C-alpha cells in the first residue's frame, strides 16, 4: 500500500474520530440542557443508595408503604420531557432572562433575600460552590417564584399524581450550581423532581435530630462531619437523577447537595 493511501486512510480515521467526539459533546450538552456539570469539584454519588427506588408504584402501595413512614424515589411516574425541554439554559434565558428573581441564602433558615435578574444570576452567580464559604454567603435560587411570571412554564409540568388527603400542592422551582444545596431542615411532606443534573439527598426521621451547623453548607458537612459518623448514625441517602422524583414524608429532616448544576422543582403538600 502506497504512502498516499496510508495518509488518506489516516485522514479518514481522524475525521471519523473527530465527528464521534463532536457527537458525544453535543449529546452531553443536550442531556444537560446546556447547564454545566460538576466541573472541578468532581462530586460523587454515595457508595450505596439507602432510599427505596420504585417504578410503577400504585397509589395504594404509596399510601401504605411510604406516605407516612419513609422516603421513596419514584421512577416512570410522569413524563416531563416537554417541561425538561423548556428548562434548557438557552430557552430559560430567552424567556426569563430579564425577569427579576429572588435569591435566598443557602442556610437552614434562608433569612436573607436578594433580588436580581435571572440572567445576572445565571451568568454571575451560578458557579460551583466554594467549599470554604458559609451558607449565608451563598445565594440560591429556589422558591420565592413569581407565579404570575413563571406560571406559563409551570403549566407544562406534570406533578406526581399521588396526593395526601387534606393537602394542596404548591410548586417551588430552582436552579443551583454544583456543590450548592441547603443544610438540614424540615417542613411538611412533598416531592422533588430533578429536571437536569443530579441532587444528592440526606434524610433523617423526625425523632432523629442530625448533627449539623445551620450556617455551614451541606458540602462542608459531607466533608467534615459525615466521615466521622458511626454507620448507625448516618442518614438515609441517595442521589436523585434527572427524571426521578423523591418523596419525603412530613417533618423528615433533609439536606441536599447538587452534584452538577441542577434544575429542579418541588411540589409541597401543605
């Protein structure tokens, strides 16, 4: 085989590998909706998920096995592919970039509020968490949604169909950077669905108060407190993937950690 033939085959192989790499990058961008992955933090999932994962769960099973007793991750319960498409970075910036949003500090009580445009938040503050920063130094977009402005988006969301008697549903939409999250807190029951990214959850039953500082981030707790906990004192934990829904019962303690830049929506049952 002549030298020209080898060069031609080599060029074909180079072009083929280049196209494969480009397709991989494009598919990764599509899968993440244009939002950044974990980046330099390289955050990992737990070694073993200790929360039940259930597909095709019936309402009767949900009520008797989980609603009042323990968390569960629900799979294939709803189809939110349209909502996911509308939540890509490009589409959200085009639709809501100029809208004012309200940010909360990422500590247990979220007492500080800051208003700025959605575009400024995405371009300036949606960064991986500084492991050394405190919760009141970290601004987080979750809740405080203006339903007049965001209602057109929410009408395309299909919430989990399982309801608890005497409760009404309220949405809370959020976007946060890798390493961010909210430290331990509790409230009424609800669901949380990941639209893009991954969100790691830590959960304790109401009678088990976790060892944590309300102004230290979940990332700091995971790195500094969690490793020293005896196995029997560790929380239930699992990483919720895009398209999965976690249900948490009433008054269960929980903390969250976004492993990537994550888009998510909660349905609180008040």
